[in-house]
């Protein structure tokens, strides 16, 4: 995909489909080690060993609406072509962890992209799912925990227009602050 | 420089929104954007963003949400519009730049954009 944030959105949607009520998303940029790590951890139903083995097969899917499952294979290919890889750690009843590693400065690495739009699109989906997002770049950090947001909002839903607008701005500002100088490929 | 956002903003937002919720009725309008792998790859995230922006610009109330792949991958991004008492219309290949016309015709003027329809469920 043209942005890594679109792969992230795809994996977040997988988590929701697996029945997750909370997803932890971590993005770590390490310029000194020339490494970018994207990790998504959920508390969904998890996968057995056989399903994990097949998950990177583009012709394998658990869905009934189609016969291909391209999301994880595409994400894995994107990581591999940037000198990295993707690993899946999952057990039934224990949730799933997807970890994708990229060489940060690789010329073929797609930009991280619009993380705010990705998170907002995910949060507006149903059923509701909480997100704990941490983005680290060198010594800078941005953190968002929607459980804290929901606590402050009380009965007001995340889908309220003013809340959506606030969330988008909050995440955009946080992303700009944590990225500081551009670390994206040209 | 504009004031940076913080969680403290949410307290004020909550007070204002709660006043708002008390007078706001259920809109009866639901817009669903396909957000499976196929939809994402076809630009559904941008389509959804355009929908939210257009609704805000026109001050139109609607419940906007997402759904996974429904199997019509070749015509993503898919946008379902369902209004209380009306048919559920599925539009296909809805790019972000098509959204203003979609909202104007369907929600404002009450006219289905027939050329873009790929599915319909009558009430």
C-alpha cells in the first residue's frame, strides 16, 4: 500500500474482526539503529498454530465473502522488501501480536502516512474497540489511550462530531511533535 | 501559534456536547464505508474522511461507521447510505472527490445517484 498507515488500518480492522475490545499500537522509529518497528497487539480470540502458519498465504482467509486474504501478506512483503520482516505471535484465547520491522532509511520504504486518519477510521468502526497508541521517535514520544478519552467524555461518544474533530487534531499535533524533523523516505 | 490540544479540552467538550445531545434527535441516517483490505487499498479511508468533512461543512447529522469486506472487492470503495424509512443504497467506486455530489444529491436533495449504485435493499 502507498502508506504504512494503511497497513496499520488493515491490521487494526483484523483485530476488531477477531473480537478485540482493546488494541495496542506501537510505532518505534530508531534513527541510530536505522529501524522502524510497527507492532499491533490485540485481546481478540487469537489463532491456533495452523492458522498462524497459513496467515501469510495470500490465498488463505477466514472470511466467507472471498477467497483471498491479502492484508498480512502485503504487509509482510512491504517489510521484507525493506530489509525487514513480519512475525505473528498468537494463541487461541490469548490474542494476537503482529510485529513488522523495516529498515527506516530504506529507499523502498513507504512513508508512515496519515496516522490520524487511520486511527479515526478505526475508532468510528463497530463494535467499539479501545486503542492504546504509542509513537516513539528518538527521545520523543506521543501517547493516546482512548480509555482515558472515554473517561473524560462520560456519555458523549467518540463519534460525536466535535470529539472526532478534537481527536483528529490531537493526533495530528502529536504526530508532528514526535516526528520532529522528517524521517520519511523522499 | 494555536493552542495545542490536550486531554483537558475534553472536559469543556463534554459539557458542550452533553447540552447538544439532549436536544439532538437520532438522525436516522447511517453511512457505512467498506474498510476491508480491498476498500483500504482502493482509497476508502480518504473517502470516509471526505464524507466526515462534507457532513461537517454542511452541518448534516449522520451516523458514520465502517464495515469489513462484503465480497464486492472490484467496486470498492463502497458506501452504504440508509435513511429511516428509505431504501438502503450501496454506491460503488466512491472516490473522495465524488463525495460532495453524493452528499448533495442523496442527503440534501433526496435523489439517488443511479449511475453509481451497485446495490439496493428496499424497505
